[in-house]
C-alpha cells in the first residue's frame, strides 16, 4: 500500500476548521496524483488517532464542505474528496462532551491509570484549537451524524482501549450507534488492559490492533 502522511495547521495559530480543510486538501492532492504514486484514487482511505481521528472523521463525513482559508498544497477543487473507508483510533468524536468530561476530571481529581493523562493540558488544547464551546459543538462529528448533515458515510473501523481516560468508551459507543442509525457501517473494536494511544507503542495488543486494521482495510479493497 502507498501511505501519504498529511500535515495540517494547528492551534493556537490556526484554529478550527483550518486543520480539516488541510486534511481535505491532502485527500484531493493524493487522489489527483494517485496514478503517479502508483495508487488507485477509488481506494483512498484515512487512518488517524485521537485528535487526528476527529479530523479524519469530519473530512470523511463532509468531503464537499467549503474550504476555510488557503492550504499549502496544490489540491484541485474539482477532485472529489470522498474516501472509501476510514479507521479512527481512540478518536475525539464529540469535542463538547469530551471538554465537559475533562473539566469534571479537573474539578474532582481521581487517581489515573494513564501516566499521559493530564486534564489541564487537554483543556488548554481544546481552548487553543476551538476557542469556545459553540465551536466545539459545530466541530462535533457526532452532531454532524445525528443532525443528518453527513454528506458521505464510508465504512469505518474504530479502536477504543478500555482503560482510556482521555476519551471515554461511552462517547465512542454513542457515535457508533448514531452512525449505524444513519445507515453507515461502523465496526468498534475494544481492547482490554490498555490506555489511550496504546498501538503507538510496541506490544502484543498493539500488534493485534494493527492486524485487525489490516483485515478491515483488506475487506474494503475486495
């Protein structure tokens, strides 16, 4: 497979939705150059974790949304940005719900199982990227699906670790249920005994996650 790693602008210098526009531009560029890359434009899919899972889901749901500002790549506007499938790893699919959860964890601290979980840092990141809760609501992939605003519902595969304190399993389950009600195909794989971002680190569970990702992609390419 050919892999294209997309860069995108980040907060606080560049707030939502510029990062989504950059991802969509990257998809258009990839599809426009598929032949010279040795790839097929109709087989383009997306993979991303955490905030990257949020960006890719919005790009997958609304590939024809108007661009916000300029992008750094020459991405023909007439190239369809729709994708064949998407894999979201421990994604932030409902920013306002996740923000309220973080505020609650900050107000009522409790022992954490994840050494990388820092509510204060994550709250600051929300504020830097979105600016306010109204924008977080507009950026919610869950809201897009529940409001019937999705332009495209490609098959999706989501991984969620049971011990994740960065985003809760209940948030992911609500999105998956809404996606299925809207008519989309959504697979949710839950991994026991691991925390947020687990597949980024070597280990048996990471290997299992990657194997299941490969299986999902293979099914989409039949």
